């Protein structure tokens, strides 16, 4: 299989992520401050708009973040940001101030945009699990050259009440996130999960065929034959790399494809047939189990949102 097929599959997996970001506060800290989005059970982000600061994660060396850098915590991670590389430095209960147009001063102040992510979609969590606990966006990385324009737009929307940021900031952060994970998916950062499967030569051809023809009879035996493995070896290797047994992955892939067809305007019966279901009742049960809503309700919600 040519590398382009693997890239196509990886792009499809990234495209299966449904993301909703919310900016918690956007402003400036001065003096001995500390900021964290931990203890919420959510993925989160911190963007440095002015000045610099340090990310502190337990058991790791402090990570310096400069203006126009960002950190995206892919899952709940105990952490905090502060102006000092010393995690034990004395901090105060500083309130966030409106973002100063002139940027941070000599007191170690820093302008920050902080908030949270919620991931949706049937494959989102499995793709996100391909990545380490946090990703760093560096302003000087030539592979992320588009980030400069996004930071410009975020800064243009900042400057008001720190606790009531413009809703456009969250949408711009989502774009920045997708540029970052596309870049990370092409690097050695991805070591496990569905994106890792998409980059493994022994699995990429199979996954590509499953994606192209989700309605075919993809039995475990057929999948194993396609990669020239025994059933036992196939299930073991697929699960260890992808984090999900092949039968469960197939179900999620089919429901993701079905949801895409419903979004494109297919009827429930057409979407069911596309992913190999002859019984509408069986399809409805499977769709509700994975997506969380019956396909008819899902389709009506899509129409109502237009």
C-alpha cells in the first residue's frame, strides 16, 4: 500500500473527531500568580498571548512557554502554570486582569487564554488516545506556520472582561487544535491508538478497505486473512496497537460512517444499508449504543440545527 493510502486513512480518522471548545477566561496575570484547569475531568488548553510562563506537570521538568505558544492537555492532567520555573515558588491569589494591549511588563506578567475541550463522535476518544497527555504548539515551528494568523485573530478578540471572553476565541482555538493534531499525527508522537494503526504497514491496507466498504462482511477470519495472520495473532496485535478489539472497532467505524451518511442527507434505511445492516431494528440498536441517539432522532436534530 502506497503512503498516500495511509495519509488518507489518517485524515479520515482525524476528521472523525467532533470537538467543542469553551474559553474559560482570557486576560493577564501579574505578580506571583498560578493558573490551572485541572480537577474538571476535561481536556483543556492554555495559550500564551503575551509574556512567558512555565508549565508544571508532576514528575516532569518545567516547560517554558513563550508568547504565541500553547499547550493542549488531551485529557485530565494535574498541572499548573506560573511565572517561575520553581514549582514550589510562593504564589498569591491574583485575579486575572483585562489583557493589556502593550503586553506583559517587567513584573513577569503573562497574557493567557485558558479553557476546555469536549470531544464527541464515535471514534473521537480512540483517536485522541493516540496522543500523549499533552501537546505543545510552538510559535517558531515552521510546520505550524498557520498558528501565527490564528493567534493574531485571537488577540484581536481579546481585551474585554477576562471572565466573559468572546465566543469567537473558542472557535479559533478549535482551528488551532486541528492544525496541531494534524502535525502531531505525522510525527513519532503517535505511538498507539487508531492513528498508530493507520501508520502500521500490516494494518493500513485492511483499514483502508474497511473504510471504503464498511458494509461488507468483515468477519474476524476475513480481517486476519487480509493481514496474513492467524485469528489469535491478529486480535492480539490489533488490540494492543489500536486499543480496541477489531470487532468493536468495526462497529464504531460503521456507526461513524452511518452518521456521516445521515449528515449528508441519506435516509435511515440508506445509511443502514451502506454499513451492511439489512434490519433497521438491528441498525437502530447499534447506532444508539455507539452514538447515543436513535438514527431517526439524530437525523431530525441535524435538520433542526440547519
